């Protein structure tokens, strides 16, 4: 799970072009949206596509996606239980 | 605006006809052109409906008599067919007539070819003649070369308001005396790039669209081209040509709200309509019919509906969206709908807003639902695009 | 009554350092490389980190250049925003297209699609300044900037607007560059550098950049010059370039010897540079300047030429690196002539204030 979290942080930084950020700057439990890292709805769409492409995760609705994308920890947990890739 | 600008010719090609007469016939018979994609191989084939012109690129090329080594994209071929009809309709034939401007509009340009051969260009020399059609300007060049236009020519690309903006710029070139005649309008072909792009925005409908309906789900994309010939008074009198109608008002403004969504109160749309009316010294009460942008997306129709209600102080004239017939033809939409507005004026008839069932809960607006004979003098046509770009055109009967 | 049109603010991002108020004090030698990128400004000074990360070069450069121009003209609100671009937002187009093709229509996201629309720069600037005014984008190969400037000029002359932001912007994207190299519109790494420098090879150096101007009906302290007239023709079917130029000059009530400096769009393409030879004979006593050997060639490079003209008027000097032929009189009028592959012959006439 530690490796997966690191991998997710690296992918997040690359996918969202967060220049100047490193995986060490993101804590596992930091809130990704709103006041934490400060991502928005367009970033959410990018992350949803990344989860599908790299882990085979498909969400049935946006609410489900929103709760999974809360933090690196919540993403890692969901991926571990549901990944098909 | 000191003098109205005369319109002396028009040409069109869309999913409901290959020329003005065919389009008019389909409009009157409530015959739409919406179907499944046939000429493009796409995974979206079974999930979306489009206004596709049922002619392959080979057939279009044959219609135009292009030789085998041509580099016309589908966009350029559709544009040429429509521009050719407009020139013929206006009776422009001599070299002096063709010392005429050309203001084209497109958003796709040659992307239909670029997406097809993006990697093949490297391996296959035979496709390389299409590399430069990626430039929208090269598509405009192809059309103007074919029609033999020798005056000032350029291309406008402001998403879904593009062709309206081409009309506006052409009109201003005449008003400032820089041109006497100018062909204005737009063209866009269907392509995977746009179909997939709109799909990622989740604003495509999987069904026939119903603009201004409470249960509308999104738009159907379409393809097509249409052009008008605009002329100064001196020019059409000298040529002895009777105008079809007049452009009596126009405006462009910006929502400045979001990259793709319109503001809920339709600020940009409101401003565009108000400015167009003001320019033409036209009272809102004098508008007999509105050909709405009406894409059937939840966002546009709400925004446009609000803007229209405000402009007309809740006494909204008869209105309809003709996009259920043709699909949303993107950069060509405004000129295709300008032709429909002119046909409405000429024949004193309003074309219906197909597929409508239930009015929107936000206001009391019901579009025209059947082909309706109406005495009218003045028509307003709206076109609103990405980047908040909003344009309005007003046409008057001769 | 026709109003005068003054350039009151400029902003330029290019392959030379053109954004810091200096006029080519330190020339960067690109050593005839086939592709030259811009010298980047500090984007974070102008754009928030959350926005800048999504933006392509063209959008970033456009925002910086337009901000510089508006700051210099000392205005916060603008009546109209008009841009020109030859190839549009290529980087996002390529990104979306690559994903479309490589993943066979799967895993697509909306951001690059939205940002690939040609009027993205104009739309972004409008959003930033909450400008609800007229907003047009011209995308017509190498006359795109000229069309934007003509539109702006018309707005000012007819008093439709008092302040207009006009700009030209183009960006480089790798795959498109390689395609234009394959068809020899651009020079490539296999082009002999000497041949390239001496205009003995096909194609031109591929550049990028942007130039924005605030044009106004009011003359200000910051006024660089007046925009007198703009013209362009897709194809010269009935006249040679010389005639095209002479007709334009005379239409503006001038004679040829009143044109003190001519900025030519020579780009070292052996197939087309000869078009400029005849023009040199027309202006035997004027300063003749070239610039694409410093900036590369791109579809809206006449914007950079316009920036150069502004600097010449302001400093009353011409860096020697630009001089093809020296003239011997002070500069009151500057003509910018450009063509691309014998298409889009375009002219801009500027006058001192």
C-alpha cells in the first residue's frame, strides 16, 4: 500500500502538471480538493480517467468518484479493493 | 449602422439538403437529417446521433470535379459546394464581380484529415498533401481558389459563433468602404476529434434533441456549410441585382464567465441581442421571430431562455431552434441558421422546434411546434460559443 | 470623422528577450537551429499556479504579453479583444489527438479539447479581465495578425471602440513541427546550416511567439506610433507584389520615397525569398530591415515586426542586426510587408507621432 500511495502521488503530480511539487509535499491524508492541495472539478475528471486507464476502475456516478478521490489514502484503499489492472 | 447591408445570394449544404431548395423542402416537411454516424469509424457510433451529410468524401470530390491529387479536406469540400451556390445565386460571374471579399469561418478546418493521417503522414508520402490542411486558412484558400475570389479573404474561428462573426466582419468591411461585395459564412465537417471532445464534456445526447424542453439531455453534432453574399447599395444597383433581404443589425459580446459554460443569467447573450437591436435602431417589439441557438444542452437553453426573457421583457416573440433538423454544425451553425432565417422571411413561415414535449420549469416559454405561416418583417438569429463568445444577427425583408 | 489609432502599449514574447522593455540589447544567437523556442518570462508573476499548470505556451505567453501591453497603456478595462493565430492551440490539439489515436477513443479528458479551440487565448484574456466586449479570433495562416489589427483599426477609426487589445500568438508542438519538416515547409536538423543561413535551402526556421498591442483613439505619453492602414490578399492574382505595395502606399496619400523604413518578412526559404528581391528596388533609399533570422518564422510573426517598428519609433534607433540596407533619413513612416509561400501578401503602415 505504501508503494501504491507513492505511485499515486507521482502520477497525480504528472497528470495534473503540479510543477514544483514532489511526492513528499503530499501527505496521505491531505484533502486533495478545496482547501488542502486545492484541486478542482476539472482535475477530478482527469483523475477519474487516470484510475480507469491505469487501474481499470470505473465509477458509476460522480458522487462515488468524489468520495474516493478525497485523499491519497482513500484512493489507495479503493484501488487495492477494486483494481482490475 | 447607417445603411442596411443587402444580401444578394445564399448557398447551403447540410444534413437536410445539398442546396437551398432541398433544405427548404426538408424544413417544410419536418424531415430531419439526424442518424447514426456512417462515414467515420468511431466507438461512439451506437451511442450518439449526428446530422451527417450522407455523401462520402469521394462523392463530394466528384460533385466538385476535383482531380485525384487534390488536398481539400471534407470541411473545404462542403464549404466549396455551398459557396459555389451562393455565388451563382447572387449572379456573380465576371472577373470584376469576383473582386470580392471572402470571410470564412471554421473550427474543424482540416482536422478530419489530420486525425486520419496523423502518424501515416510520416510513413506514406501520398497523404502528405494534407499536412497543411491542418491550417484553417488553407481550407479557406482552397475554397477561394476554386470560386476564384480575388479580394481580401480571411478566416474566423470563435467556436459556435464563428459564422455569425464572419457575417459581422464582412458587413463592417462594406460599411467602412473597404469592400463592395463579400461572401461570408462558415463550414465544419464531422470528425472524431470533435465527436470525442464533446463526449468528454458529457453534453451529447443519445437521442433526438429537444431544445428548450424540460427533459433535454444535450446536443447532436452536425456538419455543413452555408454562405451569404453581402453587398453595398452601390454594388447591387450597378449590377442590377435585387436583394433577397437585408442585414439590419448585428453584435458580438463575451460572457466572460467560464471556458465552456454560459453564465446562468446569459449575460453575454443578453448583451449581444441588445447591442444588435440598438445598432439597427430596432425595437424588441419589432422582432417577429427568433431562430434560437437552442442546442438542447441544459446549460445553453437555460442561459439563452433567461437572456431572451430579459431582452424582450417577458413578451418573447415566436421562436424555435432548427438544430433538431441539422444537428449543431459548430462554426457553420450561424450561417446555416442565417439561411433558414432568410427562408423564413422570404416565405413568411416559421420552421418548428422539433421533438419538444414539455416546457422548461424555469420559465413560461414554448417554441413554435408546427410549420406556421406568419407575416413577418424582422428575424433575430442567435449563436453562442465556447469561450463565452455570443453573437446576434438581425435580418429584414426587402 | 475617422479617428486616429495609436499604439499605446506593447507586450512581446519571442525567441529574443523582448518582454523587459529593452530593444535587442543582447542578441541571442540561435545558431541556425531549425526550431527556436521563446525566451520565457517568469509566468508565476502574472498567472496563479493553479491556472498556469493547465496552460499551453501560447496561452501563457498571450496572457503575459497582453498584461504587459495593458499595464503600459495604463488601462484596466478594454472595449474589445481581437487575436490572430496561424495554427491555434497546437499543443492541446496534439495532446488530445494523440490520446484519441493511441487509446482508440478511450481515456480522454475534456481539458485539452477545450483548450484546443482557436479562440482560447482571447477567451482566457476576457475571463481574466472580465471583459464582456467584442471578442474575435482570426485563424488565417500568415495574415492572421494583420486581420486582427485591421479589425481593431476599423473599430477605433469608426469610434466603435476607444481601447482595443490586439494580438498575434503561435506556439510550437513537436509532431506538427516534424510533419512540416517532412514536407519541407520547415527546415530540419538535416538541413545544412550554411545553406540555411544563406537562404539556399527549402523551408524556414520554425519559431513561435506572441505580440500584443493596446490600440486607442487617444494619444498618450506612452504612444509609440499610429496605425495608418492594414491590408492583405490571399492571392495576388492580378498584380505583382510591387504593384500591390505601390497601390497601398498611394491609397494612403503617400509616395514611395516617403516610406522611410520597410520591414521585410524574408525567412531564408530558397523557394520564396526571391519575392522580396523586387521590392528592394522599389525602396532604394529607405532603410530595409529583416528580422526572422533572429525570431524564426511563424504565422503571426508580423506581430513581432510591429513590436520592432514600435521600438524603432520610440528609440529612434535600429539595431544593426536588423539592417539589410541602410537608409539615410529619420524615420517617420514604417511599412511592414510579408508573404508566406506566395500567399497572404500583407501590409501594415505605421507612422510616427
